[in-house]
């Protein structure tokens, strides 16, 4: 039933998609970026054994690359392909994989020729991202498909009627699911089961033999975080600018909603703590967004500089990419944006540098943020509590350092999930896999 409804809707939307991609520049760019028949021969020209990893966006790409780095030394003769979906992934090449491309839209007719070109030995997608028609074609080709770093919020619509019974046939196309923690183990067992578990335990155990194998393997995002900060370097000029303050407060991945909560209180905070500097990293680094931040700072009668200026001021708007991940090294604490929207951004990087973290109220979709909150290393704030939280962090250095180290240790304890996932699901697939 699900596949009939799903493909009927997609068939109706196909001409709308084509028309809108002609009329709308953003959608036109999206459609043009998708892989085409002309690109297929370069995917796997020798028909070698191939592992296909898929990442929806930048965060999932980190998870996928962590798996690739763990898989490569164990299976050096297997090629690795990485597909991405979002246009937020700007660069389609990476040293840890052999080929990258943008995934087509999940129309039923999108997959047959692509799969013949790739000849994948296994397919892995990440977090909760599943493509029903792609999984259907993989199943018909007897190609094992897996979900790694699987995570769903407790209130996810996929766990409730009417979506849950519709999604079950999709998740049952998977050969295995590696979840991030015990709570998600139970959620994905429900999604992958043949029926709702409302019978006695003996019957549930009998049914469980028909499920995809679901087990806790962790979140490879942690492996990616530490790999990035242990291997990245900044130029001498950038490091000089970042070290110009004794204590930096980083506002990371900020939106207008973050500005509305934090910027009205900056003058009071900076007047009280004269050795504190503020580095603002907007989520979208474009001129319109930067000018919006500048206007709101001027409303508070405060001065500011841009990072591209020769000498940063006490409030500095970072107007270039590639700085944030290592800027945390020179910070005292951080605010991470997205918590006033539907999805908080990367809290793992500041925690890896042992920074206490402030954010908005909506963190339920991020297992990393929830873990850090549980360990006391992350606090949710609003316009009434922001000043008090900053005051606590600034007035007690020992407590601030101890708070950050709790978060850092929690992340260290989670390292190794990429290795667990490869050992649990992929090594057996490629142990003696013949060439196709």
C-alpha cells in the first residue's frame, strides 16, 4: 500500500518538478546538479567491489566519511562511492572516497541504470534518511542496505499512526540498522518489525528473526569530530587574530532568532566583563546576513569589526568560512545556534575542545546535544536567562573548566562507533564478495 501511494504521488509531482525547475532558479540548480547518464561510466568503470555511502547533508557526510576511513584499511581493494543530496555540500571530491555525486530524486525510474553503473556490494545511509524506491531496487538486486547512526526523536511522526504502518515496509528493506543508543534501539525495532509488538514475548521473539538486524553501534559523528580537530590547521594570520583575546565567547551558526535573544544583552555582558570578546559566526555567511547582524549591534550602541579586518574588535563578525572548527580552541565557552528553530547545529566540536555550551530550547533531534545536557556540559537558555548563564561561566573559572571537561570526556567515551558499525555489518559483506 505504501509504495502504491508513494509512487502515485511522485508521478503526479514529476511534471510539477520539471516545470518549477524551469521557472525557479534554486530548483533549476538543484535539478542540474543531479547525476546524469553521462556521468555513470565514471562511477565504477572496472566493475570493482564497491561500497556506496549516502549522506543527506554536511552532518551526515561527516558520519559517512568516518565509516569510510575505518573501512578503507580493512578492505583496500573495495572502491568507495559517496552520494550527497543537499546543495549545502559544495565540494564533490574527498580524499577518503573514490567518487562523489549528487543523488537523484527518488522517482521509481531513477535507479535501475545507476545501480547497473555502480554495481554496489552494499549501500549505507545515515541517521533516518531512507529512499523507498532506492531501497526497493537494492532489495530486488539482492544488495544489502544498511542504516548507520540511526536516530529518531521520541515524538517523531514516523513512530506514530498513520506514518508508522506506512513506513514499516521501507525499513524492512534494510539488512541491518546500527542505532546511536538504547532508546533508539527500541524505536527502530518498532519501525523494522513485521507487526506491532503487542503479543506475548515468545511470539515477539519468533517475529524478531524476520527483522533487519538492529543493534547499538553508536554515532560516527564523534569519530569525525575528533578526526577533524586533530588533523586541521589554521594559518598563522588567523591564529593571531583568534588569540588576541584572553577569553572569547563564540556565537556559532547563528540565525536572526539567536540575534534577538543574545544581542540585546551584549552591552551589559561586555561592560561587566572587560576581558571578554565575542566572535559571531553566522550560519549563512553572506553580505545580507552580515549586514543584518551589524544593524542589530548598532542598535545597542556597540562597535564591531569584521574578521577580514586587520585587527578584530571586542565584537567581531566572522565573514569567512573554514574558521569555526578550530576557533573553539581559543574560546572560553560557546553558544550554538539552531536551538530556537527545529534543529540545533554542531555541539560536538565545541564540546571536543572542552567548552561549556549554551543553546536554545529545541535540542531533541540531536543525540549529541542531549548527551551533553545529561552530563551538565550544555544549558538551554532564553532571553531571561542568558545573562545569568554567562555570569556563572565568567565568574568561576574552575567550574567553567570542569563543566567543559565533562562534555569532552562524554564525547571521548563515544569514539569508535565507525569501527563498531563496520565490524557489525560491512566486513562480512565484503569478506569474499565476488566481482560483479
